[in-house]
DNA sequence: GATGAATGAGGTTTCATTCAT
DNA sequence: TATGAATGAAACCTCATTCAT
């Protein structure tokens, strides 16, 4: 196997383990076993556990950024863009979701550097959302609110439905997630005009 | 200092540390230092780390149960009751918030017993919410949706606003939280009739 | 209760626990509980665990010395004296046995001082036996052998029958012990003249 | 050094320390230091202290069983067989002696499993001896006695001479041990026909 | 003087990291 | 270069000893 393949395999294994068990509970032995490489091999590519973590973080940030930018169309409405990006995210859900969990476990990551890394990603996402929301406000597409709070709620709502939910009930399909985000974010629960959720299955 | 005070001090310190750093990352040395007691002292009150954790968990479950039951009025509407309980929870925010974080870190808690404890609490809350939502649906107070999803979203929305938010921005006041939950849950962002948030300060 | 009574109670409790569980496995909490006094009380009489141990040791040494001396009659034969002392020891078996165990656990006693204490007692007993055996040899009462080895075997044989045996089978009565010591020590297993053991029960 | 060598070194060090200081008083630090390995290295071969102890126990049980079976000859007399096994045991004295001590410290071993392990070994040895003694009784090779008591005394006598003795005096040679066991067990101290001990040295 | 809650040194065990092969 | 055995810092927990009541 090539060195590049090995590296990717380690990254994939680590991402999977970090997501499943968190930063502290992920042991290098576990990563090595999942990646099917020797433990020492990890250290030929990454100088330590934190570095490995950071690289995964950085990759996800980059992917998300590119993905979002490729979907935004300045001629579309806020909600059209939001749902377009949302659908793109959901297509790679398995991959990103692995990460999404980590943002909730910031507190477990011992080192300052890793903490900052996670904060960075969250900040990148929130900043982007805030700008979009601010623009939507100016165009009166959404009702008056603090863009910071709105962005944060969107972010958490997405994570809750796309990832957290399956830990307590059967996981939601892409269509269901899409629908519920529209229901809670756009229309409101008390809105009598809200369309009922149509679950295809 | 009296024994009861010491016990409380340890509980407070542990709750604080569990909430800040998670279960695994909380060391008994740390708890001892925060509580300003010797490490051994903790073990005179709690037989081990898990016991300490369980006691905090149990106390929170009890408090929340009592609090919710005291606020529900069967003659009031769903949203009236929801906001009444919400306000009660927010009054003790500092105390409960400590716990709320833990529910996000279930996966990091090593022992089965602790895991089950956390799952229990979340399940208690969700079950309660689902029943209330199902009743509201029958009375047509809210629009058609899966009560399980709606309950889950409410739960996560509360945690996001009351607790998570302050890790990225200035914390929200009780009034703001109240208002945003109404906005996202009841009225919807796209609703032109939604009242703007009035921050007293 | 008087201070002297308290002191005795602690000594008795400690002797019991040392004998049952050994030096290391005996905790001061345990001694306090058995003695029905506060843990701190022990430290008003004994400066530390080792001191408590030493005192018990010293007391037993004294008792045994006095007991042996009171039974020895220079006009009697070696075996008559041996069995006389033996019977005296067996009368206080419960009390002494508590100690006897300790001589086997010398290796568990962490501190040099305690180790030396135990060695002292064993040495006192062995020296006494050696002198008696040497005298018996001169009088041709017993067959040619190294008094050091003979003394040691006598000592161990006594402990084995009077104390160790009950950990694997039903404990032996005083009469049985007496008889078996005679059989193994004086007559020999292969001796056809040896009288069979008459167990009264 | 090879892994197998390291493993053996740890076993040897642990056996030595268990024998010298007992189970509780043997620290993993001590074993590591004696074995000249890092503390963690022990845990690459044995999952915990008890496992390390059990392995030593099991090995000794096996060795003793095989050794005894290889020496027993049904056409020989009881004492011939006894001394044959005895000599075989004495050849590996250093190795077995390490264990023998442990049988005296059963009471200090905290865990049930270890306790049972030690009891098992003692029981195996005693059962074997009892059967042999019962057969000897039927053939009138030895005088009337309880086989349980006789077996126990033989066991303790062997331990006393082969192991315990050197803690109070110069250790006995193989020939001396052989001779004294014959003297005390077969002939009796008071037997005028007993041959004097011939120490070759 | 008696007490037992409080303490921290020292025990077992885990795991990120190193390094000889 | 890839490996995994070896390592020791740091975690949890016990218990002899102290000291405020």
C-alpha cells in the first residue's frame, strides 16, 4: 500500500473513532487497529494525537467551506440557498457527521490548541450563517432577530436532526430532516399553514 | 466547616467540573482542588467517581421532575405550560446547565451505569415532552408533526440557547431565551407576524 | 469504661485482626471497629500501627516464657517436660494461636522493626527448645540429631497441628494434637509399636 | 532481549517477590524494578496483578503434578516413593520454594480467585498424599493414623525444612532435608535405631 | 480524653509516545 | 520504512495518621 493510502486510512479511522468515542476515549491503539496499521505508523505521519485531530478538523473545515460556496447563488432567496447547502451537507452526512459530534465535545479535548481548532470551525460556520442571515434581514426575507442567535440555532438544529436524533430514536431520512428544518426554522410549530411532513417511505 | 457543607462543596465542584470538562476529563484531583478539600475527603462521601456522578445526576432528575410537575396546569394551553416550565428551568439555569452539558457527552462516559443514568434523564424529559405535544396535537394547538421529533428539537433548542450559546457569544438573558424559543418553536423565522425580540437591558 | 480497659480492648482486637488477616491487611479502621472505640483512640495509647503490633508481640513473648518456665521440671524427662509445656500452651491456644500465625507472615510486615520483633520471638522459642534438646541428647533421651533442626521441626509441627490444620479440615482437639505430636516426634510413622490415636469423641 | 525472555524475567521477579514479601506487600513497582523492566511492560504480558499471580500458581501446580506422577512406582513401598518424589521436588527447590511460601499466606491474598487458586494447589497436594497414605495403611507399611493429619504434617514438614528453616539458620542441603524427613516422619526422635545424620560436606 | 472526618502518600492500572528491529 | 513492545506520567482509589471538636 502506498504511503498516501496509509495516511488516508489513518485519517479515516481516526475521524471515525473521534466521532464515535470522543477525543479522550479514542486511543491510538484503537485508531491503529481500525486503520489496520501499526501504532508506530501513525507517528510517521502525525507528530502526536493532537496533530492528527487538527488535520481532520482542518480537512472538514475546508470541505464544508467549498461545499457551501459552490451552492450559494446570490440570485436565490435565503431559504433557497439554505436548503441547497443543507442538502449538499446531507449527501455527505456520514462523513461530516463524524465531525459534527466533535463540536459538542469541545470540553473533552484537553489541549488548548485542539479546543481552539474546534472553536475555529464552529466560528467559521456561524460567521458564514450570520452573514447570510444579515443579508436576508436586509431583504426582509426573515423576521427581525439577532443574526448571531439565529445562526447558532440553525447550526444546532441541523446537528440535532442530522446526527443527535439517531441516538434516541430511529434515524431520520434526508427528506425528513429537510422538512423538519423548514418546519421549525421557517414556518413555526404554531403556524396553521405549515405543510405536514410527508415521509416518502 | 460542617460535614454537610463539605459534601455540598464537593458536589458543586464536581458538577462544575463534569460540566466544564466532561466525565473522563474530570480528575478527582481537580474536583478536590476546586472543592478545596483533600482527595481522600471525596471518598468519605462518595465511594467512587461514578457514585459522585450518579448523585449529581439523580439530584438533577428529581429537581427537574418536581419543577415541571409544579408548573403544569391542565387548563392552560400547550405553549403557556411550555413557557411556564421553561421559565422555571431558567431560574435555576446555573444549576441545571451544569447537567445539561452532560447529556451531550453520554458517549464519553465509560461505565454502563452512568450511561444508563444519563439516558434515563434524557428519556424522562423526552417522554414528558412527547406526551404534552401529543395532547397539543389532538387539541390542534400545533401543526401536524411527529411528537418524537418535535420533543427532541425542543429539548435541543433549549440546551442550545440556555447553555451552549454562551460558549461562542455573550450569554443570553432569561428573557431573550424565552423570546427566541417562542420565535423558533412557535412562530417561525419566516413568519411576518412574529414580534421582534425586546431585550429589556 | 476505664482507660486501662480501653487499652486492653484495643490490644485484644488488634491481636485478633492481625492473626486473622495479617499485618498489612489489618486496617486501623477494622481494629477500631472490633475494639468498639474511635480510631483516634488507638493513637492515644499507641503511637502507630507498628507500636501496636510490637506490644502484642512483646506480651506474647512474655506469657510464653513464663508459661514454659513454670512447667519445666529438671527431674522429669525431655518428653515429659515437652508435653507438659505443650499442654499448657494448648490451654491458651485461642490466645496464642492468634500470634502463631504472625510468625508465618513475617514477610508481610513492611518495617524492619516489626520483622525483627517477630524474629525475636521465634528465636526465643527456638533457643529454648534447642537448649532442652541438647540436654536430652546428652542424656541420650533422643537419637542423634542437630538440635537446631529438631527445635525448628518441633515448633513448626506444633503450629501446623494447633493452628494451620483447621484451615483445611475440621480443627483437632487438644488430645488429638498431643497424640499426633507424640506420634510424629517421638515414635515415628513407621514404628509398629506406636499406639493408635484414640480420639475420645 | 526477546519478548519470551522478558516475560520469563517478569515471572521470575514476581515469583521471587511474592515469595519474599507476600501478595499484598509485593508492588508492581517492585516487580518491575527486580525484573529490570518498565512498570507498564508487566501489563503487556499480564492483564493485572492477580493474573500474574495466577500464572505463577498454575505453572507450579502443573510442574508438581507432572513431577510427582513421573516418580511414583506402584511396585515400590510408600516411603521409597515418598523419598523419590521428595528428591525430585528438592532438585527444583529454588523454583518451587518460591511458591511454597505462598501457601502460608493464603489469608492475605485479597481476591477470592487467588485464594481459591492457592487452596486448590494445597488441596491437590494433600489429596494426593492422603491417597498414598491410605494405601500404605492398608499394606500396613505405616502405623495407624488419620491420613488427613499425616498428609498435612508431611506437607508442613517438607515446607519447614526445605524453605522456612533458612530464615532462621543456614539453609539445609538436599541430603540433610532427606535425612530429617526420614527421621521425623518414619523413625521418630526417640527411636534408638535411627541412624545419625551424615552430612556429606 | 475520645472521636472520626480529613488528609495525602503510595498502591494499581491506562495509554500517548518512543525506539530497536 | 513500518512496526509494536517498552515505557512512565498520570489516573483512580486505600488507609495510616492527624487534629478540630
